[in-house]
C-alpha cells in the first residue's frame, strides 16, 4: 500500500503539470529573445506564461491540465499588438510550428491549426486562378465554371473535415461568394462585395477571441476599392456597409471592432475617416456602454484634428521684477508656430531639439516661432537646458505625463510636434523632426 501511495505521489505532478506543449522555432533566431503566451477571450487577454528563446530560435511552453481549450496568442516582440499571431489549442494535442518573418507560420503538429493553414493556402490558390482568368480576359466560360466548382468542393471538403473542431469556426466564416454560373468580372466583384459577410457571425465567441473579425473588416474596408471615388469616400461607404453587416452583433462586439477600425485609421493618418467612425458610430456605442474613457479619447482626438484651433494654455514670462501671464491664443509674433513637447531627460529630444534650433535659424525672421513645453518631474535640469535655446518660448510642464497641457494635446511620447498657422489652428502633426522638416521644405 505504501509503495502504491509513493508511486501515485511521484506520478501525480506529471499528470497535473505536463499534459501538452506548445513548441516553436522562430527565424532568424537573432531577432527574438522571449515569447509570451496569452489566453484570449472576447473581452480580455489573460497572461499564461512567458519563456526565453534560445540561440537556435526555439522555445517551449509546458501546459498542464488547467489550461483549457480555446484561442491563444503568441507574442514575440514589441509592440505586442503588431508582433503576434493566433493559435488554436484544443487541449487534446501538442502544437509545434516554425515561424519566419518572410514566409509566415508553418505547423508541424496540431491537426486543428494545420486544417486552418491548409484551408487558407488551398482557397488562396483557387482565388489566384480566378484572378488569372479575369486578367487574361479569357472567354472560356467552361474553364471558369470548373474553377468555381473546385472552389465549392474545396470549401465543402474542409468544412466536413473540420466538423466538431475549433477550426471549423474559421473555415465556415471564411466561406466566399461562389457563383453558380458564369459572371463577368464587374458582376463577380460586385457580388463578392455584397456577400462578403454572409457567413460571418459577429457574436461567435471563438471568432471574437482571435484576429479574424477585425482582419475581415479591414480587408473589406481597404480592399473594396472604387475606380470613380477617392479613398476617403470609399472608406466611409465601406464602413457604413460593415455596420449594416454587424447589425445583430452585441454592443460590446461592435465597440471592440469599431475601436480597432478607428485605431487603424488613426495609425494610417486617415484623420477624416477616423472622425467619421467616431461621430457616426463609435461614440454612441461607447456612450450606451457607459465607456466614458473611450468617449473622452475620441472627443480629444477630434479636437486635435487638422483645421481645429489648438487647445489654449498659459505660461508666465518674467522680465526683471515683472511677471506677465501669456496665452497661446494671444500670440501674433509669427506666420506659423511649432509646439514641441519634450523633456530634458529624453535622449531623442536632446538630439532633435538642437536640429530644430539649427533649422529655424535658416528661415527668415518672423516666419516661425517655437513654443517648447518641457514635461518634467523636476525643474533643475530643464532650467539649465533651456539656456541653449534663447529664441524659443519655454513653458515648464511639471508632472510630466500628468501635466494638464500635455494631456490636452494627448501627448504620450516625447518629442511630440504640432504645427499651427498664424491663427493657432493645427495644420500639421509631424511624427518627428525629419517629418517636420519635410513638411516645411514642401
């Protein structure tokens, strides 16, 4: 009896702690140092584990029986939102893959992940054949019908193979529009657009726990172009269509997806489209969910859009024994103004601010005035540093990231630039000094 008890005690840790593994190999190996594993749900990303990547680019996670089946995310670099990919873990099999920056991911084990990968490759091949047919302007209607038949059979065979798996959610949702008879290219493309979301269930929690839905939306908004309209007009119409397609989705799903779409437009510098999303859809959704932080963020972004008057602020100027309160809105000393948020402890700032000074000196007097706002935790170093730039207007912003002026300009990094016209309206928001210089040179 004692021997049996000892055996159980020795075996139990193995049963509990070593059920399955997620193993990967990243290349080129020198580009990777660590990997993080998250379990993803429709409303959160839960940290599971992290591990180092060895000199060969290899890593491994040991998953115990407490790790449930579902969608997981592998993060391999910063920023996390850009350097990750989804994987399926069904708690029944090991997952092993190789990942290359150029060729993507390839699975050596895990039937579910291999199913999705094989399906994607197969349907992509068929889509290429359809594209080639139309590009060649072929009149062989039987050949096109054969391609569509192959597409239908491929879709059906993968749906059958994936029955009862997590992978089936993605394969079914990705079913494309497949004509039953010959269609010219204009008709076919129009029908592709009309039926793009026919099989997408926006309330499917598996899809919500992955990148699928937002990628599907982005493919539609950016991919369904128009030959007669500009990008901004086309994007707005496509966004309207997306909203109609997800009409039955729960409010939290709409908020998540439209917030991601809004962020994509912000990152792509489509400011007008970003504000269109917030004004027509996202603010009302956020208000209904009582998400005040999102509403405030959307409102702040719009207030800082090109063409709007820059938020006003004040500072003290001391001349001898006289202290004067100055306001941005009262300035009339130049044709344009540059507001730069910087810090005396920021290495990028200490590199770019002298470049800005040198550049300003090449311009005619009165053309440009710099207002340099130092976001600081303490003032000693800043007070010494500003002596190098006597031609700037200097404003001390204590509290650094909690400074009122910085917050009103949505400053999250230094240096941050705003260019204003003579009436203090925002005319440019360059990313760095080189972008600022390019703006002026053009």
